[in-house]
C-alpha cells in the first residue's frame, strides 16, 4: 500500500524544487569587461541575400551567401566607459569562409593576429598582422567580431533588460524607443511607434556544467526609411530581429553567448536613369553568433 504521508512529503519536495527553479534573477545583459581579460572565442557569421530585379519585361535574380567562422584566443585591449569591449586582439586558430556551394577555405591563416577596434556608428577597423585587409575580408571579419563596439554602441539592457528580477517563463516588452535608436544608427531610419516586440526569460541552460539564463528577444520593425535613389520609392521595408543571450546568474560574470539574427525585406518600384520602369525585391538574412569561454 502506498503511504499517503510519503506521497505528501514527495509533493512538498517537488513544490520546493519548482520554487527553486522559478526563483527570480536580475536581468543583466551588459557585462563589464576589463583590459587584460582573456578568453577563447568561437564565432560564426552568416549572410544570405537575394536581389530580384525587373526592368521592363526583363527579370534578373542575384544571390549571394557566405558563412564565416572564427576560433582563437582573444585579449581585451580597451573598453568603453561602461566596460564594453572597444578593442580586441585575436590570435587565430582557424578562420574560414564558405561561399555558396564552394568548400570552406581559409580566410585568415592560423597563427595570425587580428586587431579589431570600434570607431563609432557601427564601424570596426580591422588589421591582420598590422596590415589592412581588403574591404571584402574586413566585411566578413566584422560579422564574427560583433563583440567589439564603441561609446555609441547599443546597450542591450536598455533595449531588452528589465528593471526588476524575473523568473523562468516571464515575458516583458522591449524598449521600442531604444531599439528604434539602435536601428537608426545603421543606413536606415525607423520611428519608435513602428517597432514592437517582447523579451522572454526562457529558462536555465547548462553549458559545460554551468547554469546560464537564456534570454530571447523578438523584434518587428516596419516602415523602415532607407536611402534609395530619387527615382525609387520603397513600397514595403521591414525587419525581423531575434536576439539570444546566455548569461550566468552572477551579473559580474561575462556573457557566455550572444546571437543576433536579422531578416530584412524590401520592395521598391520606380524608374532607372534611362526611364525604364524598375521594380526590385531584396531579401537578406544575417546571423552573428559569438561564444566565449574565459580563461581562468
């Protein structure tokens, strides 16, 4: 016969476990770094773009996609006033690029040293062994060095953070004004009322034996204003953004993972310089993922 007292004791124990699991944590996404901090970096950047044009009765499609990976030992050389990395050195273990269906090839040779420094307005200056790489190489490296910023870089806590502690499963709204400000630092403008989204504390995730808070933000931005030729008018311009972070419960410890995915869509019509009617569709998906393991 099953003991009712043992069943009751088990229920009490389960209730205590659920309370422990659901305990509130401060939501702190920005983790101050210090000069001299070292860590292993494992990053990937993916970009896929499709451009469809119709000039008169003639249609043309252009596709471009690539994947960049970077693994190496990183050292923080400078930080901003709030502790964000503004200059980083990476001793390359592997750095490869894969374009389309081609096989992966070395982008930067193993053993080389990459120096990345934030210059403001989303720009990052990059050298490899004290030399300036070609512009195409710089663009690809920027996709895997998203941890490098500057004084005007976005503040994840202002966009996605919460003023009070949260428990697993809790949801809250993004800061639309701050998200619009961040998006408008690029080559587009968007009004706060055109930005919406939510943040969710999805739960705790174990990484290499350490518990981390998983925070996921989903953002929708509509009616984006872009700099287009005077003869073109945007019909629709939207962006879907997903931000994911794995951060230790201790706000003093650095983030374990940061990932940003952007799905951008543009439809525009107008005329070419020769007067022929032109319509175009642009679909671009980008993803940046940076994992970090600090050296002891």
